C-alpha cells in the first residue's frame, strides 16, 4: 500500500539543531487516538504508563507500562483504545550514533531488537519489542528525567550528555531482549565447560589460542570472557588452579616437591616454588612442615581431650 496516504513526520522538524543525534519527546495521549503516520527517523518508544493498542498495517499489538518497541523509518503506525497512555519517544539519527553503538552491536539483544532488514519506502513491517524488569524500569525513568533536564537547561555539552544517556537506555533494552538472555545463558554454560576443562587438564600444557578454538571462540573473546566473569585472565586462573592443587598434594601425600611441580603442570620445581611462595607466603617445603605440625597438634588435642559433662 502506498505511503502517501498517511501523514508524514519529518525528523528535521523535531531536532532543534543539525548537531543533535537524539531527542526525547514525551507524549501523554490520555484517551485521544492519533492518525496513521510514518516518519524518516528511528523511534525507540518506551511506555511510561497506561495502555493501548499499537497498530501497524501488519497487525495490532497491545502495549502496557514497561514495554519498549522500535519503529523504523517509513513504518506507518498509530495507537488506539488508549487508557491514559504516556509514551517516551527517543528519536534518533542512526547514522550519527553508529560509531558509539559498536560495542552493543556485538550482543544478541542488539541484533534481535535493533537490526533487521532495512525498511524501504512503500514497504511495511512490524516493530521490535522488549519488556523491562522493575529494576530496568526504575533506571529508565531516571534516564528520562536526566534527558529532559539536559534538554531544558541546555548547558555546555548537553547534546553529548543526551546521546550518552540514550546509549545507556539502548543497553538496557538489549539486556531485556529474550535473545540476549538466551545468549547469556549459553555463554555461562560455555564458560563453565571451559573451567571444567581447565580443572581436568591443568597438569597439561595449554595454549590460549588452542583453548579458544576448541570452544569456538577467538583468543580476544576468551580473554574478555574471563575478565568479565572472573575479573582475571585464563593464564592467572590456570596458575591459581595449579597452585591450589599443588597445595592439596603437599597436604595429602608424600610426593617430592619436584613430582608435585611436574604433576601440576609447572615442569620446573624452582618456578613452582617461586609462584607458591608468592601465593601462600611460604615455600612448598615449609608449607608441608607447617601442615604436618598443625595436624599432629590436632591429633594430640583429640587424644587428651576429656568428654564434656552431661
């Protein structure tokens, strides 16, 4: 169906400056519906309160507080059956924000919500949707109030502040997408498998590029995963794992220190002793002596302990 039969809203009428990449329009519809219309900009819509029906030529979709949906350029739409509907419309120029969106674009939430086949003039499509949690709702309301204040005061750097606040909201939306939650669950499962693999093979030589490839990751992705999940690197985690196992073998058996070093993946007794002292504050030999002495003292106490009075 031809777009010319609908009302057209131009983006340059809403932006007060050509330098602006984002603006916020807060609409309180109450009970009054509007005409079918389309526009030449992206519109990220957050339902602040009330309810209604969002209508496109592809169908009708109920909307309620906490819903977020994306309306792309040249997508005719309107709202009906309104019940005190209040919307926060984040209107943005996608091209000017694209460099700042690079980090978000790697997420499944961004791909499922913001990316899809581009809308061509004369073609219709439905909008992407997400539902925010209570915590995300609270943060979104704070962002809206901050943006409205920046737009009102227009102090130095206010347009940059508005764009930065919008990017925060875009990040919230990405995390709220079901695809993002699925990816996070899959990522956590993969990470647990990597940790299990390192635990089972800690005594062997492990190369980061090989480890990453075995789990379908790049080396940089593997490093980022460990940094985000554990706050450390795979190498430091493996070193700590080997030292903990070395300490356990010092406590549990009579193996020589060099045997323990080789068995835990060090290969060099001196390097094992150096790293062990750095972590535990004593040499492997002194660690074993102290443990044996402490264990002997506990056995002595148990031997001469008197039963408690009843």
